[in-house]
């Protein structure tokens, strides 16, 4: 039986991680393993690997879902909520501050800094596409799935087309990427609350279909925010950078957030510790929906994380049977390949088309990409270098 810790002690542990965990989702998983497997011995390596696999299998932010699952197993539902709050609040609070300061970054030096952040986004997403393509599209069928998903989204932009691309990718994966069934030991500290798990899955599905109807019927700003960000959190596989195309389709293409503001905030988020999904707090605060920025940020933040957490809570007791199915793994392979295509499409439009406006922009973005991939510098250092370059070029009269 796993020993229970108080919600407050779990909160403090995850708060420290939320303040110090730089480097993005993969780095976060490394921090978690060092903290909870090596140092505290809350779980063993096999259990941790199973939790990571579950989080990567489900829609939502994989690193935050893993943290939620660790908190759930260590302190019950209160522990899970404490883990989420501790890990997420620091970056969310900073992104809300960035949203308040965005009006100061429109002209002059501010405009140059915004453009520098947009160039950071070019480098970061290019690195993400490169790494994900190498890991998730290692063979011809999955490379083809990624290519056709990219082509479909580029030729017919829109959130519904993105969803259709994911469904088609999963279907093709079922047909072309299915592998043999497997038998592995179950998660060693899994939950036995099957009834609560089923209720969580039903709540996930109910909100997914009810929020659009309620938002449309009431024209309420809070409900519209909840709908936009819940849909994004429910439909994104892989988390992190992959949420970019979904949020861009529902915020920029609908006119709720300016393209430059979107990319500048995304670039700024690269320099922060904690989850990249905290970017949602920035977007929510900027949306002109008649909701005060702090409330809008909170609604957006909770809505984008909620579907992934409901899915983890609901799926954890049934994970052994799910992961043993070759059919399920085939669908997941297809969906993951489709995700690469979606991210590649977003890399071209809006990131490349709105950021690379001159040969100098290409040189700067290429330099940032080399810092990330060849020199292995952290994204925070790359952001600092790009902001310093933008400042120097502004005062020299180039920007």
C-alpha cells in the first residue's frame, strides 16, 4: 500500500519543481524521475515508465499528466490537484504578467523584442518538428501519414479539418501500423476506484460535447473561454508544442488574439519553467470576451488542463488492458504521426510566414536553431540571446 502524503506537502514539492523545471516536457519528465524515483522513492522505475506511457497515450500535456498521476497515487485526488497547482502556478502567473505588459510591446524597442520572441518560436518549433519526426515517423507508413496530415491542414485550414486529419491518421494507423498484442505487468500502485474512473470519463465526454452548445446558446464569455481551451486540451496529442496549431486556429484565425501577440507570448513561454500549457493563461487574458484578465486567465488555464486530467483519472485503472492491445497501439502510432504533420503545417503558417520577413530574420532564427540543436543550449538561454540581439539591432537602427 502506497503511503499517503498531505496535499500541502505535495504542493510544496511540485511548487519547487514548477519554479526550477526549465527545458520543456521531456526535461520535466527527467526532473520527475530524479525527484520521485531516485530521491524520494515514491514509485519504482517500472511504475514511472507506465505512468509516462499512459500520459503519452492520452490527449493532453504529457508531463503535467504524469505529475497529476504521481500526486493522485501519493495523495489521492487532493494530492493530484496540489501537484497540478504547485507545478503550474509559477509559469501561469508570469504569463498573466506578460499579457498585462503586452500593450507596452507594440512599437519601438518593444516591437523589436516581440519580433525577437517570434524568431525564437521559429527555432523552437523547428526543433520540435525535427525531433518528433525522427521519433514518431521512423518508417514509410507513418511518414506518409504525417505528410498527408500536413497537406490537408495547409490546403484546408481550420480546427475541424485538424480534427478530421487526426481521425484519418488514427484510422490509417489501425490498418497499417498495428502490431502484436503484448503482456506486461500492471501498474504496481494503480487505483481501484473504477466507478469514479468511469464517471470521470463520462464527464470528459459530456463537457466535450456540451460546452460548444452552451457557449453558442448563451454567448457567455466565460463559457466561450472554457469551450475554446477545453477543446484544445481534449484534442491535442503529445502536449507541449503540439497545442500550438489548435490554439492558433481557435484564437488567431477567429480574430480573438492578434497573430503577433500569439507568437510573442509563445516565444516568451519558452523562457519559463513549468508547463508550456501555461501559455493558455496569457491567451485567455488577452481575449476581448468581457471577462477580467485574471479570471479569463484562470478559466483558460483550468479548461485546457481539465480534459487531460479527467482522462488520466479515468484511464489509470484500465491502462493494462488498453496498452496490451495491438489495435490501440496502431491507432496511437497513426495519431502521433498525424500530430507531426499538424505541427509541420503550423511551423509554415503562421510561424514561418509571419516571422521570417527578411534574410536577417532567417539568419537569426537559424542561429537560434543551432543553439538549440547543435550547441544544446536551453530555451531560456536562447530567448535571452535573441532578446539581446533584438535590442542591439534596434539601437543600431536595423530593427
